[in-house]
């Protein structure tokens, strides 16, 4: 059996439940907080302008989802490296270029708009082009055999491992050997 694996994968952004859940946390939670605040303002004053704010937030949310779909074309191309100690996911070269363009556009736009939050988001996103999880931290693994997907869960996050039909069983067996955690099968 091999000591490490390396493979390329494509993750569909709007079709994968794990990615959708993370997008809803990253995008839906801030929008939701603003919507709740505007609803509270409206309930206190019955001001018609709160409805305009809600309408604008809804339009901005929809435009954000379309922009993500347009810029990333509903796909994320990644490369996985798996060894006995860790699994690492990094973006493919083409995906890195798109991410770099989006991140620097966000940073520069934030600079000229004097918006330090946007600048910080762009800079943090630029620095976060790889994800890694140590296998000793994995608490459980959820297997999706129909989609050739494994989701590793540690104390505070989920790590999506998108395999293909050729390596799914090998990667699953390798992870089972090196994590010693219970597996759940979700269909």
C-alpha cells in the first residue's frame, strides 16, 4: 500500500451540501444578521425605508451568489496531498490565478473605498490558499460513496475530500487505517 496519495479533483460549489453549508455560514450569516437588525428597526419605527433596506440586502445577496457562480463557474479545482500525518488541499494553478484576481480586487477596492474590512478580507483570503488537517485531530469521517466524497470532521470544522471513482476506496481505506475513528455513511 502506498504511503501517500496525490490527486486532482473538481468540486461543484452549488451542488455539494458541505460547500453550500459553508457558503451559507460565510455569506448567509452576515446577511441574516443585517436582515434581523433591519426587521428590528422596522418593528420599532414602522419606517418604510427599512423595507428598502431589506430589498437591497436581498438583491445584494442574489448578486453575490450570481457573482460567485459567474467568476468561479460553479467549480473549484483542487489538488489533494494525503500522507500518514495530514491531508492538504490546495487550489490548482488556474484556480489560484482566479482567486488571486478576486482577492487583490477586493483588497484594492477596499483601499480606495477606505474600507479596512474589505481590505482585510482580501488580504486574509490571499494568505489562505491551502487547507490542511492533521489526521490525529479527525474525530469522525462521513462517507458519501455515491459522490466519491469523504468529509473529515475535527473539533471545529469540516474538511471536504473529493475523490474520484479510481481512488475513493483506497483513500477511504488509508484514512480508516490512519485515523482510527468511526465512519458514518450518508446516502
